[in-house]
């Protein structure tokens, strides 16, 4: 079982892109830190239930996300990772 989350940089406090709003700063810091704590609890609960958890960031290129997920699926299945990926945009 695989749980995939694509986290928003603002809402989940991306280490590369997180910003702390100046207006109402205490509220937003508590909100974002609460989201991070919930993510940790959720991951722990899922892992304890036998799930593999993957957290990706919205800023990651879709191709990189697909490769990461594919690698995990292939590892779980014990299969070889494909050498090339289809065009994910659907265009030729």
C-alpha cells in the first residue's frame, strides 16, 4: 500500500520555499507548524499500519515526482526501474 502526498510549499513549510507572513505572523506560524506536526502524525500512523508514505513538494517537476513514485513501486514489486518515461503531458 502506497500513500502519496504532494505538499504545498506554503501550507506544509517547505524547507526551500517556506515563507512566514509578516501580517498575523504568530497565527500563521502556529498554523503551518501544526500542519507539519499533523503530517508527522499521519506518516507515523500510516507506516504503523503497513503503508509506504511518500511526501513530495509542489515545486518538484512532475517528471521527478513520477520517477520517485515509480522507483518505490518497482522496489516494492522487485522489478527493474524502466529506463525511459513516457511524455507525461500527453502530447507528442
